[in-house]
């Protein structure tokens, strides 16, 4: 599991766990580890006053949990559905578009403009 979510070059992690997903928050991005992914709902961001920023903490939880789910499903679809056929390996652009679609639906906003993408 750790390899698929954090190390595998074919899993889609590079389309999901990017600074670009987080850059608009103004907070530093940390490369996910298995521990950060599994414990994503425990991580709390604070504002300038030292109070928990529930919106930012919730966004982090959504990106990490939905991202892990997306990566796991993408890897299984390729590994099991195509028996690991390299010719059918999802391309980075395809994975990025699928990820943006998932997050746009989940958050109820159009993320294409943030990523300078058109459908």
C-alpha cells in the first residue's frame, strides 16, 4: 500500500499529491507519507490567532483521503482490469483530468480555471 500511494511512478500520485493542489492556501506543502495519508483527519491547521482553521484542515483531509482513494482505484483498474498492460497505462494528462473532475464534483467548484485547463 505504501509503495502505491507514495512511491509508485505508475499510480497517479504525481497527478494528485502536488503542490498545485495546495498552493492557493498559502501554507507549505508536505510530500505525503503513508502516515500523513492514513492520519490525514488528525492534522489541524491554525490561523494567525492560533485557532484551528477548520476549512483548511477539512480541505487537507479531502485532498489526502480522496487522493488516496483515487490513486488506489486507478492502480487497481490498471493492474487488475488490464492485467498490467503497459500499453494501457493511464497517461499523466488523463490522470490529472480525472482527478480534477473528481475534486470539482466533490468540492462543487470548477477547478479547471486554477489549473489553466479546458474541458
